[in-house]
């Protein structure tokens, strides 16, 4: 098992409820979810928010493959936050670019916190297009092409192009737990995007995907343990690289000594 496979194994154990022990004192995720749903229904009745128009029965393959602890529940991604995709302002309009509003593309997603976003748009582009600014802490996922499933967490408010989907205003879920869960689901999202000339997944496919949701307190414990274990894996990788470099340097030195006649003593009778 290489370090990439080891990371995936850690994430797989995490979303199965096997990475950290359950605490019977945690409020079950199902209770929290019912409160969230009740609040949503109230806001819909008061016409403060709109009801979901599109429904889908698509389920993640994970729901069919394993059971989760009793304190966990299955929930659609669309229920745990507000999701929105972005757009690309017309490149022909010079008034739309080189402003002071960050504009992110899928190539900027590196499965990490997002610190560098090279392109920027103007206030005019924000007003005249469908773009919206995503707040700090939003979790982003790529939906198109070779980058499908790549994720990131915003460290600055930013807009995105149409190939990115962003989740914010989290309901009953830690953004870091969601971040790691989406990485664990990458292969599934890649499978969803197969079949077309330009592989892609839609926001509907993402928001209709079922995920295992632990109690909020357990989510924090899971994230802590994932990051602790990932740090150990990073150390292994660094030591492995150092060892490989040492071996390469040693081989080079041995060969250099050999061709200079300094590796073994000379025999005068030769």
C-alpha cells in the first residue's frame, strides 16, 4: 500500500464511522437533521426561501455498501448547505476583468486551502452576470473534465467559473468534514461524469448524492484524527524521499569513485 492508498483508506474508515469511537452523549445526527428540515419548511411557508424545484433519487454507491453507526444518518448533500455554481464573464468585455474580486477556476483547486487565485473580475462583471461571491470557508468542488472531484476551501471571498460548485451556509456539517468527505467520494463523482465527450457532473448530481452524516461533535473528532494521521503520512513521504535521495546520491558517489579508481585498492600484481 502506497501513501496515496493509505490516505484513501483513512478517509474510507472515517466516512464509515470506524476512525474514531462514538460517544453516546453526542446528539444523533438524525435529530439535528430534523431540526434543520423543520426550520427549512418554516422558511418556505413564510416565503423567505424557495422550495427545491428539482428532485432526484440518485444515491451514492456508499449507501449500498456499508452500514453506519446508529447515531449517524444518511442525507443528501443539498440538505447540508447552500450550493451554487459560477459563470465566466465575456472575455471580449475588457470591463469585466482585472478588477479586485477574485475569480476562481478549477485549476486553482488543489485539495487544500485556496490561497492563490490569479484572476480577478470587476464589480461591473459581478452586477451584470450571474456571478455570486462565495464567503470564506466555502467548500468548492470541480465539475468538469479532468479535474472532476478536485476540492478546496476558500480563505478569501471569491467567485468561480461555471465548472466549480461551491457550498456555504453549512447546516449540521463541519466544512472540514465535508471537504474530506468529498475527497473520499471522488471516484464516485468521476464515475458520474463518464460517458460524454466532455465528462462533467452537474450541481443537481452533486446535491442529490447521499452521504453519511455523523453527529456534529463526532465530525470534529474525525477531522482531528484525519489531519493527525495525514501528518504522519506526510512524514513518511518526506522520510521516504530523503531516503531515496540518499540512495541515489550514494549510488552516484559509488560510481564516481569506481570510474576514478578509488573504490577498491589497486593490486600491484595486476
